[in-house]
């Protein structure tokens, strides 16, 4: 009986809210076919500062797991999406290139230039998932997939 009452009460509230929005002249209610859904990934500008920071975290993770003598750095963020899920989850398609900085030097990536010597140049196409929880100051990078671009 309590379940039926709760369902009936919820249905009554929804009906009342629906009738109120229909008669009150509210015009900014999105249609039921709207493509924007809470919790779903949405495209975000690749120049967004959060996107750039997330891409850098992905590159740090790649550099820490690779056996290359040189550091890589992002050359172009091709596509970015963000999803709000207990923080911000960035899904990024990024091109990264080998730099002139060697890992043993522990250089800041900002000061590293890309390789100019043809035989040392290397570009990778990567997909990163970077999950940032700002209130706990934590970053998780559960997905790092990189493939070499053989056109270079």
C-alpha cells in the first residue's frame, strides 16, 4: 500500500508540475527529445584550460610508462569531451610528439622543443581518459592508448 501511495504521489506531483509549466508561459523547458542529458559526455573546446591540463596529465602518464629515452609532449588536441561523474572525466584524442628533452634530465615539458632531427622524430596518436576530482586534489588516468603515426 505504501508503494502505491508513493508512486501515486510522485505521479501526481509530476502531473502538477507539467500542468504548471504548460499554463505558466514558461518557454525555456527543453523538449523531451533533447540530446542534452545529465551525466552524458559532451564536446568541449580543445583550447579549454581544463582540457589542456587533462591532456598534460595524460602525457605525463604516457612518459612515465614508456621506455623511450626522450619525453613526449602534446602537439595537438584533436577532440575533447567531458563528462560530469563524481568529478570531471575528460576523454581526449591527442597527438603527441617526441621532444629533444631526455627523461633523465627531468625537464619541464613547457621548455621542451619538438625533435627536429628527422631520424629522431616520432608522433603518436593517443586516447586518454583523465578523471579529475578537484575537491580531493586527485587525478586518475585509467586509459592511455597510443599508436605510432607511421606517416612521419
